[in-house]
């Protein structure tokens, strides 16, 4: 019956293919699992006092490594000591800005200076960096200009130290996770060894980067999830709640650092769905209890993280209250919040008039200013006239003059106001061309018409005439600066000025396309507002722009971030890393130094570790296939073997899912990718390696008889350990820096170790 | 002993026959009107012409089977390939048999209707549901339009349906030996579906998924021995499709043996294997490149355009637009046309003469050479000056001594990247070499950027220091080659033939050609630009956009691809209903409440796997794609939904409700678009049910 149920689940659950191997377990073994769980929970209850750090009281089934809590604590201390030692060693070297420290260090300084900036990642990590810097006496004055700049007297060790400390927790977490999943010390030790002695993990933890912080939260979330799973037979106890809420907190942290945190949220989400599905199938529970379970998870895994995530942003906006380099990305209303921005307590003529000098901003989020410049559309793209684009930065090319349709300058002393329905001409101040539309295809949005700059000194033709329309206004309404939403209808063709949001190719300087849309529906893309307004004939009036609501700011900043992320397209000459490069450790990243006189650091995984991970990724499916076919076919296996198979299929499956979720999505991403994007996936893959190799080595008795098989197993473990140690000895200069000749020259510290041509140290 | 009377009893499903007849009528009547090129016929037609002329082409949009089937129609209609497919709406001359060109896709489109009927029966639903499904398909204008012209979708849908039907036949009759024929047919149609369009892969994967689930259950059944069964399934569904897929390419390459417009995209060796074109030039060329050889060097990169190493009597400007300086030496570029300035002479650095000694001394891997430009006698040179467009790389120039203490650095080491032995000699066409600059160890590279006006918009050539292991833009191939005889500047007088003749044609095996062609098809990218009628996947569900296929040159007669709004709505509602129903069933079953008996549940699940699964695999991938998409990409997914709706209705009726429910197809009003009927502007306006449909009006 059990098997049948599994089959029907398989048939119906089309979308859970990744969970498939987890579902094929017959219930007979599930009872077995519950038995061992019960025994485990009993032992846990016995020494509940000792389990305060959550790691010591674990039942290890049968392995030769069976240890009492005391020695397991010693092992854990040893792991932790090694982690901190490897990560904190030479933390202040090199004493100059390395790689992306130039961005993230700078952003930490912005927090200390409270200057508003724009970044494509959420703010948590940079806030932490800023905080760490502030606590250790960094005053935010170092400019972080470009990689290679010397820090000199500035206190930078605090910021690096924070990252290194958080990075040091990764192997510890991995150790605990694997131990809890597989209940095998050897598997946990293999994982910890791999991660402690991986040069890549060391290097990425040692600098002011987002990744160590991100990895910390990802691993902490997975750890809490695993701990929470272990509590499943004691629901609604305090530990149960603790781990549930901790999972939620760490998820918020992961998402608050980078959007990559979404993948771990997905992992936890799938795990929770599976857990709820299990609970739903438990007919001994009433529906009320099930809904209690459900609501608890909603609170712990959705509401708590959401609240924390929003809080992070609230702090971000409260701290950054001065105008800075990121202003132009945001709407006029948003900018008016920032001290020092010209819209903060702005004073300008209230109504738009002829002869005014204005900037026009599109109302779609991250819409940009109407812009033109001395460059023509290239051949083959509509008419060869001057480009008109939307541009996110403040620039004198965003400035336009408002004219009546016939004459250039109004003679009267008082300024005439522009009213709803008036026909105007917009002249670009810098190039004196008029905003012009005609019946040519727009460069990217082929359904729309092209908009160009045309004419000389404001003299053009009838295609330069635009009708101003205030949204929701009537004929004769005046146009309020900043507050009116206006549209520009093209007189000759009847289309409406529109910003499509698509990025133009290189000829358009990667600015945003502006078109004339024949579809007249009112959307933010076709609505504009007047932002700057100068008219000497009119009195300046202090304008209080409507302060936006916090949720509006939040939404706006997210859309701007997402736009920014998708706008990071690979450039031609830049090094572009492909996802398939990563697992094979094909190419690293140069953190610092190029020449042989400089202090060089190169981010590259320890090849032995990474290739072991690669091998285990190949080995794992084979082992699972063999195990699951034997189970499905119902061959009788020993108790130990069945347990190994189950660990491999369920817990290994969870880790494989984690690896896939953190790796596969990169194949579909159009943005520019770097080697360090693989590190979250690499952690999962290392944990999988721990479990896979452990089970493999414990299956040596398939080959040899007992005494010899134990020897073989020991031998295998020793070979693993020493190969990792030796390769770390070989490759440690990559992380801790090297000087002297480059690797392809004799006499270098790395001579003969350039195993792949693509490594560039 | 013959037993008499000899009796044949047959059962004919008259409904099935009737439905098929109707299908043929809607798909085949007035097939040759409009007598003009409709929409993508302009694209596929050119390939049909090329098949007729046996001229090689490469189409990155899909594998060749669909093109070949259309070409078969053309062959039967005795089309000679002499028609210029240049614009939509161009009238066909009387010599072109339009009917036969469009026949095969239309027949396949018509056959889909009875196939859906049978498929519903095979999913174990009743004849009425089968009739409903086939009626939905029959009256779907978008499918009618798509079937009636030289387009690939109807072929794809046909093969997918055959594959599904035959697999279900196989699965539902467990005890006959004949079932393996069905399995084989299923595998073959999968191969055909993938061979028509890559989109077929999605349905193929679905089928393999379903089959592997069934096999997995089989493995769990301990009463059977399953080895033979598993092997049979693997062979029929994995091995046979792959072999057949390769076979389509074998046919394709066998049929197309003449050189043509797309030659340039392929490697020199591939080009030389085609009749005419490069092979005519290269025939009888000496094989080994020797000191003194005159060669043209073609870049191995086909992006952005194939080109040859080139130089001419013009120098780099002293200052570029952005203020950077150059060496002001002679330009070296890559030029996409045959030109006398593409000739270079291979010179031994230690000797003066530019002629081939006898016996010729071949250049081997690792040798250091100089390259002399044939027309201007400048040496190929590189130095530590930033290249004009890619400032990270070094400039490559023809060396001119300006007496500015800039010594010539014109030694290049030959690095044959596809060598088999260390001492291999440099062979015409076959060897791909890298030229490594001896002084700086930079590699000669095509950067792919166009130079501005001063460089006559030719492509930039640089030397790049970073030694990236694999990039085709680093490789160069000798294409034209002759042994130089004259020391003077009159190289172009005599072409000398050396005795080492090679027949390059024989050198390239089918597998090498197949792999190269397949790789090129997957990697050559057309420029993505938005089309007037392109749409995004989410718009398909609500049918936001249509596609105008054809407009009569003087009247308002026009053809649009647009779905039947009623069946479209029904399809999506039933999709939603199935998902809700399945969710309810699943949750209740999990709580131990079995609403359905096991047999009915299995039937329900099977329906979901095939129909909802089919819709998912044919729709979701498009959400991730970045190419230009059209409404017709949705048609395969839609067919699955049409299969779903009546079956779901029957399920609801027999298991949830007790009263009957009917629905009437509203097909009449929009079918006029499908058939290209002439209407007045006001009638057209009345048909514009949605603002976003672009129905065309001809201005009077």
C-alpha cells in the first residue's frame, strides 16, 4: 500500500521532480526512521542540559567514531579554532583596497557619513560593514577610490574582521549541519576539512565583501532549518519555536544582503511544504492541530522575516538622509526627502510658463530624465537625427526650454502660463534641437514611433509640436511643477511621448529608449512631471512636495534595484565568467596585484577540494540510483545499509536540492556573472561530498571482509585528509598573498602549480 | 482448406470519419488562395528553393526535417526553386504550384483532429469527450491558419500527438507483442517532432518522464522480470530518437551538396567539402604551407562576420577621437570580402627571399615566422601600443619605420591548435593556427569591433595578452594558398601548382560535418529585435495580440493569426479548474478521504500528466527565453488544453455533477480571418473585439 501511495504521489506531483527521490521511500523504512528518531529524542531529553549549544547530544549510529559528548565538543572546538585561525591570519594584508572593496567599503563609509547612494543589493551587509567600521574607529573619510589605493592611517581592519569572523562560521555550521543530517562524525569532519582548507572560502572571507555575510546567513538559515526538522517530534516546545524563528531571522538576513537569498528561501520553503505535507498525512492529528502547525510556520517563516526585512530598509532610509550620488535613480518625491537635494525644501515658480528652463522626469519608477545629446541615431535605426533618450543621472543635457509653437521668446514682461491643451515646442538647451517625432519605427520598440532632436536654433517643422495634457485636467488648467502628471501628445501623428524602459545598445550609451507610442492608454510610462523649473519672470515659491509613504519608498527602491540588476549586462571587453566554469574551478578572480612586484591575491578554489566536489556530484547520482533501485525492487539489505541509503537519498537529496537551487538559476540570468557567485552552491556541494564520501567509504565491506574493509575505510579517510592538507599547503599563497615572479616563470612560489592554463596567477 | 464464406467484419467509427472529413475540408479547401506569399512563407520558402537547387544553407531556427517535408511537397509539385522570396504579399507566378507547397502541412494539420479524438479515447474518456476535443481543435481558427500555409507548427503538433498516442497505445495494451511497434512509432515521432522544431524537445522530455515513471513502477513489481522490458523501452525512446535525429541531418547534408550563401559561416574544411565555392578555388592547392607561400588567412570566428586578415595603404590616425595616440603605422584589419589585399607571404625570419625553395620547406608547429603583406610589403607587427577600439589589447600594424625608436617586433610563432603531433606541419584549410607574438607572447585576435570611418568600417584586429584557452577568435586558417615564385612585386602572375594535391572533400567525415553544423546552429545568433507582431508569453493566455499574416494588395482581404476567443477561454478555464480540482483531491486524499475510486483517480492523474504537464512544458520555458516570441509559439501548448477541456467536463459530469452541460463554439465570426475573406472596413471594425488586436484597414 505504501508503495502505491508513493506512486500516486509521483504521478500527480509534476512540479516536485526535485523531491522525487525523497518520496520514493517505502513507509516500512519510515517507521524505522521514526524509531531511531524516538531513541534519539530520548537521549536528547536525558542530557537536555548539555544540549544548550545544540550540537553535543547526538546519537551516532554504529560508526567506529562513536564518541561521548565530551570528545565531540573537543572536535567542535578544534574545528572552530582552525576556522578562526585560517580566516583571521594576515587579515590586514594587503594594506590596500582589493577588488570590490572599492564598492562595499565605500558604501560602508556612506552609512557613516549618512549620504544617500544607490546599489543593486539590499542594504543589510553594507550597514553591518558600516557599523563594524564605526565601532572600530573608522571615520568614513577614506575615499575607496579604486583597487590598489593604500589605506595608510585609516582603520580598515574592523570591516575586514567582521567579514572574516562571519566567514569563519561557515565550516562550523557545515560541520553541525552534516552531523545532524547524517548523524555521522566522519561525514561532518570530511565536510569541515574541505571547507576549512579551501583557499577560495578563505580568500572570499578575508575582504570587505558582501559574500561572507551572505554565506553566513545562508548557512545559518539551513542550520536552523535542520535543527528545526530534528525537533519535529516535539512540536511547540521552546526549542521548536527557537529554531523556527531563527530560521526566519536568518532568511531575512540572507535576503537583506543579496537577492541570492531568495534561493535559500526557496529551499526552506520547499522543505516546509514537504514537512506540512507529512503532517497533513498524519491522520492522528486533528485539523485544528494541523492549522496550528501551518499558522506557526506562516508566522515564523513569512511574517517574522518580512517584518525584519522591512525594518532593515526602514533603518536604511532613516540613516541615509543626505543627498548623494544615488539621487537621480529615484522619483522627484523621493528626492525631496534628502537633505542637500535641490528638491529638499525646494523653491521654484509654481506653474509652468513659456520661456521656462525645465527638466522633465518620467513617472515610471526609475524612469529617468528626458535627455538628448550631440549624437545621431546610427544608420538603419529610423531617421538619422539626433538621439533622444531617458537618462537616470542629473546632467545639463537633461535641460529643455518651453516655447510657444510659433515664436522663440515671448515678448511680454509677464510670463504666459502653459495650460492643458496648449501646443508647445520643447527645445533642447544644449544642442538647440527641438523634440521631434515622426512616422519611423522606434529603435527597439518597433510598434512605436521614433523620437528625435531636429532643427537648428529652435527652428524645425510641424513635427516638433506637442500638445500638453494634464492627467485628469480640463482645458485651461495650469501645469503645476512637480505635482502635475502631464503627457505630451504629438500633434502630427497623435502619439504620446513614452519611455519604454528598454536599454539602448552601445550607440545610445546604454541609456533608456524614448519613443512616441500610438497606444494612448494612461500609464506611468507615458506620464511625465516637471522637476527643475527656472523662470526669472516668475516668483519662486517654496513648494512642499508630497512626502511619499514608507511603503511607496520601499516599492520604488526595490524596482530600482531590480532594474539595476538586470541592467548589469556583460560588456564586450570585460572578463565574463560562464556558469559552467565554476564547478570545475576553471578560472578565478584577481583580487589584487598584477605585476610581479605587487602583493597578489587570487580568488581560486583549492583544486583538490573543488574537484572532489565535482567527483561527488558525479558519484552521488550513481549511488542514489543503485540504492533506490535496490530498495524499489525490494532486495533485502542489512539494517545498516538501509540506513545509509536513506541518509543518502533524503539528506543528500536536500543538499543536492540546495546546490541546484543556488546554481541552476544562473544559467538563465542575462546579467554579468562572476566566479564568486558559485560559493553558496559550493558550500552545499561540499556538504554533499561529506555525506557521499562517508557512505562510500562505509560501504567498503561490499568489497572486502570485515577487518580489511575497516582498514580500507581508514585508509580512504586518511588519504582524503592528507590530500586536502597537502593541496592547501601548495595553494595557500593564493589566499595569503604572494609576491615575486608570476607563476609561469621559474622561481615563483607557485611554479609548476598552474595546473590549468586558464588560471591567471 | 479455405473456409467459406470468407467474411470480413470491420467497425468504422462514423463520427471519427466525419470529423476527419470536416478537418480536411477546413484545412484543405481553397488551399491555393491567397496566391501570394503569406507571413513566414517568405522565410521557409527560401529554404525550400535552396533544397530544390541542392544549395547548402544553415537555419539556426531549427533542425532540417520540417524544411525537408515542405521541400518534399515542393518536389512533388515540381517546383523548380526559381522564385524570389523577398516580401510578404508577393504574388506567386503560375509556374509555382502553391497547392502542393502548402499541402503537406495542411494534411498534417487536418490529421491532428482525428488524432486528438483517438487520444481522448486512449486516455479512457468517452466518445462524446473525444468528439468535443476534436471539435475544439477543428474550430480553432489559429490552428486552421497555421496549418494552411508553409509553416512548421502543424507538423510539430502532428508528430507530438502521434508520439503521445502511440505511447499510450503501448501502455494500455500490456499483453501483446504488437505493442512494441507502437513504442517504436512513438520514439520515431518524437525524433520527428524534435527534427521539425527544437520546441519538440519539451514534449519529448514529458513523454520520457511519463515513460520513466511507468518503468519505475515496473521495477517495483517483483512478480515480473523487467530487464528486457527496460532495455526495450530505453532503446525505443532514447536510442532510436537520437539515431533518427542524426539521420535527418544525414539526409540534409546528402541533399545539399552545393555551396551557397551561408558557406561563410562554416569552417574552411566544411566549405571545401561543398561543390563549387571554396572547393573550386582550393582544388589543387598545395597542402603544406611552406616558407615563401602566399596565403589568405581566414579568422575561425564566424562572429560578427567571417573575414580575412587584411591590410591596406592607410595608416592608423595619429590621434583617435578620444585623444589617445597610436603608432601611426599601417592599418591591419579583418575584411569580410575577397580582396587582393588579403594576401600575405610567409617568410623565414632568417632569410631574405620570398619564394619557395625546392624542395619546399614546410612550416611546422612552433616555428617562428614573419608575415609580409603581399601588396605593400609591410611586415605584420605588434607592439605595446593600445589598439584603436579595444584599449586593453595591443595594436597590430604593418610596420613602418618612422625613426622614432620603435623597433620592429614582427616575429610570430606558429601554434597549431588542432595538431595531432608536436612536429605537425601547417596544412592548408585543415590546420587552425594561432599566431603568437614572440616579443610579448600576445596572440593575434579578431576583436569583432568595427573600426570607424578612418578604418573603412573594417573589423579590428588586435593582439591580446591574456591567454584565454578557448576562443575561436584567436584561430586563423589558411584558405587560399599558392607557392610564391617571384621575388618581385608581381606575385599575382603565375599560380603554381605543386604535386601535393589533396582532395579535401574526402577528408571530412559525416560526423565531423554533423557536429559542426549542429554546433553552428545552436550558437549562431540572429540579432534580436522586436517585431511589430511579437508578443510576450503572458499575453498569450489572454490573447492580447494577433499577427497579421497577409493583406491583399488592394482590398481589405486579410489573414490574421488569432485564436477562437470562446475555445481559448474554455481552455484556460478548464486548466484552472483542473488545478483546483487536483489540489482539492490531493489534500483530501492525504487526509484519507478517497473521493474517487482508484481506477478513476489513475485516469484523472494520467489526464493531468499528459495535458497539464504538456501545457506546462510547452509554456513555462518561454517565460525564461529572451528571444522574439510570437503567438504561434503557444499553439502546441494550446492543443494540450483543448485535449483537457472536454475530458475534464466529462469527469465533472460523471463524478461531480449529475446534469449535462453543453457549450457552443462561436467560431463563425472570426473564421473569416482564417480564410482570408474580403470584408468592408465597418465589418472589420465590428470584429475588433479587443483594442489590442491590430486589424488592418486599407486607406482609400
